[in-house]
C-alpha cells in the first residue's frame, strides 16, 4: 500500500471539488496523470507512463496480491500520520481483518509491484457495486472517519482494479473486482486462520513472528508477506498479503516480496519468511475493546477535542449527583429548532466528503439546543460547571426520542458527542433553574418544546411547505409563527450562492419558562419588523438535499441490502 498519502485528501485534490454521485453519473476524478507523478507507489508508477521495452513486456503482470489490513493498527497509523485526535471509523466487527486491495505484480527479470492506474478513463461507478454495498461498507473500509467511502473504493479501483481487470477476465469489471475481494476475505480470512491457531487479538499478549508465518503457511500452503508497523519500539501486526497466479491459484509470494519496502527474507527451521517486522522482537496483535470504560473514554475524548476544557486522563467523567451549576446568571433561554435538509447542505458545503444522517421522517424540524443568555450582556453564558460532564446513562430512557428529534445529522460523529456538547456548553448553565437541573430534565424540556412548538406543523398550517424552487417571504414566516404561538421568532438563514435557505427557527423563554421576546437583530421587510439574519425577504424552504450528499444505499428503494447506521460506539477514539 502506498505510504504517506491520505486517500481522502488525495482524491479530493484530484476531483477538485465534490464528486457527483447522482444517478446515472460516475465519479470523474480527472487530472490523474498530474497527480500520479507525485504519488508514492512502491516505485512502479512509471510503468504506466512510458513505452515499455520488449524485455519489460515479457515481464507483464503475472501475479495478483490480495492484501488484508488489521483495522486497529490502521487506525493508529492514520492518527499518527495525521497527528490527530480524530476518531477512527471501525465497522460493526472491528476485531476482524478487512480487505485493503487486490493489485497486480510482475515476477521475472523486472519484478515489481504494479503497474498502477492502467486506465484512468475507466471511472468508478457506485451503481455497479450497489448490490454489494452493505458488504463493502463492513469488510472493505477505510478507517478515516471523515473520508467519503466512495473515494476509498474509487481510489482502489482506479489505482489497482483497472490493472487487475486487464490481466484477469474473472475480475474484468468493477463488480467482479470488488466481489472477488469479499470472496477471498471469506475464503482466506486471516481472522479465522490466526484464531484457529490460538492467535487472537490481545493488547498485552506477545506472539512470535515465526508462529504467525507458520500458521498461515500451514493453512494455505504458501508463503505470505507479513507487515508490521512500529509503535513505541514494538511490532504491531498491520497487513498480511497472499499471492495468486492469473488462474487464481494460491502461490508463494517469494519473488514479489523484494519490492515491498523494508521487507526482508529470514530463514528459520529450513523455511523462508518474508516480513518488515523486527525479527528480534515479538509481535503485538492489538485488540479493540468495547466496554463501559471504553464508552466513557469515547465521550471524554470527544469533550476534550471539541471543548478543550479538562484533562482527558485525569477527568472524573461523571454526571455527579453532587454536581451543581453556579448561581443563576441568565434571564432568557433561546430554544432553537433546525431544518435538517438545510443543515445537511451546510455540513456538506464545509467539506465535500461529509455525509448526512437525516432523521426519519427527514421533513421534520429537530432540536438544535436550548441556550441560556443574559439580556444586555456582551459575554455569552456558557460552560457554567466544567466538572459536570455529560453522562449518556442519564438520558437512556429518552434516548430513542433524542435520536429522532434531537438528531446529530453529521455522519461519522457520535450522537453522544453532539448531546455532550450541548449539555456542557449550555445545559450546565440552564441547570441553575430547578426545572432544568439535571441532564434528564434539560433534554426532556427540549423535547417537550419541540412537540409544543413544532415548526413543521406551525408552517404547514399557514401553507408554508418545503419546496426546492419556491421562495417564501420572511415576513410570512414570521407572521405564521407569531399567529400560532404568540411568540416573535428569530428566523435564521443559511446563505449560499446568493440565496437564503431556511435553517433555524427560534423562540425564547424567561426563567419561568414562559414565552418572551428574543434578543436579536431586527430588519424591516414589507413594513414588518422581523428578527432575522436573512439578507433579503425571499427564503427557500428546501424539500430535498442534492443527490450527491446522500448515501446511495439509503436512497435506492430497489436495493434490498440497505446500508447500516453505526451505533454511537461504532465511531471510536483510541
């Protein structure tokens, strides 16, 4: 696998903007020739960019390499490379080997890995593999949590798949290529091969490199290539490679191993072993452990990254029953509802690889937050008790409602991360009021307000319904909410390409939780004074998000295998 390049950032650079995954279109990554020249690829990229000599033609690809990667080690490698605390995306079965790639190789006088990028006009098309989309999401995954999964697959297809398809008719299409990877993963699963020999993931147990090699060779009858990554001067099992000839029979990887960076040949007990691991040291086979401690750790790490308000490793992590907020220092609380369609558009516009997890139904207003404030103050009322940290168990009984009505639409981030942010920033201040003095009370009140002042119903009663093309006046929206609730709302727009998109509607309450006028900037439209940030009267209340912003598996009703939504612990910190 090429080192030193993030697949997501690499493909985003190639695409020069968001790829269009609308039906009937394909991923056009473009400008591959220019980008390829600077891409690290085991020194074999030039094979596809020059005229081959007669001798080199004789050494055309005659091997296939099937690579499996251990997700825990891949996660650590990515985090170290990016120097980030960002989480890793791990599938529902994190303690199982995943497909990395199938690629070509040459043996003989000019042995090499590759060639690569054999047909840069044969673009990846998500629709060709949608029948196996769910399986790919589980077993052929990138650990980079913010990476658009299609970019990962598109990269593998363009770099390796187009070359494999030229030398093997059995893998001659995108569906054939990716299906073969899944088939080989089941047939030659390193998870099962190692487990059958008692080699299982364990963060403290050490294994001999020879034992790992011998286990695989005894099961498959061929020499594999074993790759480690060095962490804290330890060998961490990272990638395992096995080789095939063009008739798809297993063969030794001996001749190919010379082109793997750092891979050495060891002779032990009259057998040959190929690896980049330090042979003098044992091998760690790191485990992902999901338990209560890990779940607490996940929440704490989210807080540390987003809020930077306490030391992760010395935090008490508690919803302390003794915890209390500081004395009341607010006199108004703003309740904000979000329109998820516009929220999704805004999230995607921030980074093209983002995806959305919309509520069901998606055409319903959801809670953003309840935010205490002090009229006339220039300083926000926030983070009132930095030791009272969010505890998911405190809202367990209303979690289903929160998922549906207080939704985190940002795919790849934990729902608990969103709720933790709202509680730590705003809830700890609201808790000075007895009616809101616990996580359960705070979030329950938000849900109650969402039912009582639901903007879906309020706007619909006034004939204001989602429409991708129609523009409504800000004053009509204002009057509709005021007539229904008696409150003067705050209307928030998201401005894009010269258009106003309705994104949030807010009403305010006093310390008795009675409606009160909000504090906000005012504008006059059509003789009506409106509290808004919209720069003009015309506002679009969008019905749909553009197709490319969705997960295709969720949209296609004709596909029986739908994608799955990760649980809050599917996206973890390590």
